[in-house]
C-alpha cells in the first residue's frame, strides 16, 4: 500500500510540474505577442473629438513603425479652425495640417501606448502623451506637461469601415 501511495504521489507531482511548465510557456508566449496584438487594435482610423467643444476635429490614422505608434492627420473636418500650422515652429511652420504626423514615438504597452509626444496644431505646442484603449472602438488620449495629472484628455472613436 505504501509503495502504491508513493507511486501515486510521484505521478501527481510530475503532473503538477508538467502543468507549471506548460503554464510558464503559455505566459511567455502571450507576453511576447501581446504588444503586437494591442498595437494592431490601436492602429487604424480614429475620429478626434475636441475636449472643449465636443466637435469632431479630424480623422487620425494611428500606425506602427519601428515598434512604436504614430498618428497622422488624414482629414480635417469643417469644425477645425486651423488648416495650416501657423503657430508651429521649425519645419512645421505654415505647413498643412492634413498629412502631418502629430503623434509620435509612443512605446507600445498592453493597453495602448505611452511616453509619446503629440503636437497641438492650434497652439503649435508639443505635449507628452499616452493612449489607452477603453474598448475596441474607443481610445483615451491624455496630453500633459511633466506629469499626467496636469493635462487634458480627449476620447477618440474608431472610424467604422
């Protein structure tokens, strides 16, 4: 009887180790590929809604390049007050906003992107930013100076095909 109990104990112990090994491999696989999955969810066309007036301002394309996320203005709506970046400095001064990359270098995270920068074409200022997918069709954009609690939030909505 004791021999049978010892054998059963070894069988269960080996099964437990096999389960832990399998679980570890699964977790490593998921952690390796989740950033790519999330970035593909965040990529696409988004309606940028103004945080002050609630009007749709532009259609922004979020795309991945070199394992980072970027945002490019595809189309301005009639509610947009600016069509050129007259407040911008440097190479962007007086350039058309349509076609401009306004969001850059967001490090891909499991919920969106962080540690990026975004240009406000109306003021010509650059802000730190992060994005967070709240649902497959709703994106939170937080632009801030220094710390995230000092800033503004916009919600963007996916453009349906």
